[in-house]
């Protein structure tokens, strides 16, 4: 067979299939923006290693958002079979959305496939300017994208980025900002977006938590309106629907909740599949509690008020090791 397109988002893959511009379209989506991301010597063992990682954030809803445990077996099988599937085609195109999760999957893929020269020789990248899942099949069918062959520059940058993502501290990830990232043109915004999700130096809020609190500040607002408005923020935020829903759970929980009114979770597929429970969830009307007002005013610190433990890629974050990001100065602040 001649042409294979690899997408990294289920909506993008669906639209590309209906556009009928390739002999086959594969989707390799999984979540890397949240939860643990282990480094393994053999990339084929990635999902097995992920399943074995300790749940340091058992009290943190966000730690369970990387991959649903029931999907690990399917992801593991598809991941291990991917190189042999790619070998069946004479040309492989990676169609990549600008959103952070897709950018992280891209560097993971390039780090893995770059170890196989017989696959590198057929690899190309299409860097989409807007998410492919938002474009019509007709638009994609007539699109004449710039197709970039994969070379040493792209592979070297991908491997360095993947090592930084799986590092035990945020420092290698921060150091990417001082590098030339032009080989992967949408990578820089992803690097910045991840750093902005670290607790900030003043309030302990990451960017998503601050945006969600800002939406709730009006009082008695619908939970779905909060999520919808969050998802409309441009450029696309690093957390999407599932992660944002779980971030709301974190703000509504802990010893000192910041918001009130959220129906019982967890925010997962089981909740969405249960019509009665999800109807109650949809009726949630959210308001700020005193801590929420204090956080937005810069008078409280979420890390101190609600200490949690969770993964940030390969880094464990907790109240004893509070890596922080000074957004005003663009500086990473180490634990003291």
C-alpha cells in the first residue's frame, strides 16, 4: 500500500478517513498532558510501564486522567503493533494538531520511530494550523498541506523533548525554552503551557485552575457553561474536557474547598453513561467559597491549603516538593 496517515486525535482521524485522501488512517491518541509519563528503554513497553507506576496521587483526580485503566490493554496492543503496521506502507504522514496533547504524542512517536531507520525514510509530518477535527471532510479532501520530511533535526529535538517530559524534575523541560524548537513549529507553545500548569509562586494555582475559578466567580453558574467557556479559550489550553472536569473536582474537594455546588463525581465515563447521575451533574450550579475568592485575590496559596500529590510527566509534585512557576518573570522556582 502507498499512503498511510497517522492522526493523534479521534475526531481528526474520523474526518481524515471520510476525506478519503489516504489508503488508510490510524489513530494513536492517548493522554500525555496529565498524569504519570514514564521513560522506558524500549518504547514498546510504555503502557506496561504506565500501568505499573505508583499512584502517588490517589487523592488527586487529575492523576487518573492520563489513560483510563480499562484502556491500557488496548493501547498497549496497538502501540506494540504500530511499527509493523507502518512498515506495510511506502509513505507515512503524521498529521499533527497544534494542541498540546497531540504535540506530546508527536515527540513520543518520533523518539520511538526514529530508532528504526527503515521507518524514518518514509516518515513525513503535516503541521496543521487548526485542529483537524474541526475541519470538514470536504475541506480536508481538497487541502494541499505542506508536507515536511522527517530528518535528523526533528528526531533529535523529539528525543530531547521526550526525555524532558519524563524527567524527575521540571528543569529539563524548562531548559527547552532556551533551545531552537523551530523544527517542530507548535512545540514551544506546548512547553510554555505545561510550565503554566505548575503551581504559581503567589497562589499555588496552575493556569487551568485559575481560569476555572474565574469562570465560577460570577456565582451560581452552570458547570457545563464553565467547561464550555474554558474550552473556548485561545490558544487551546493544555487540559481539555476530561482534564478540566477533573480539575473542577479538585477545586471542589480537599480540606478547604474553593468552590461549592458540584455534584458527586468522579468525572469519568461511568458518570456520563449513567443518565440519572449525569443529569444531576449537569444541574450543578457553582459558586466560590471564601478560599476561591482569596485565591483569585492573591491572598491564599492552594498548595498550602489543599496539599495534594500528583504526577507532572515524570515529576512527582506534592506539598513537600512544590516546584512552582513564576509566570511574570518566566522562571522555574525549585523547592526550598
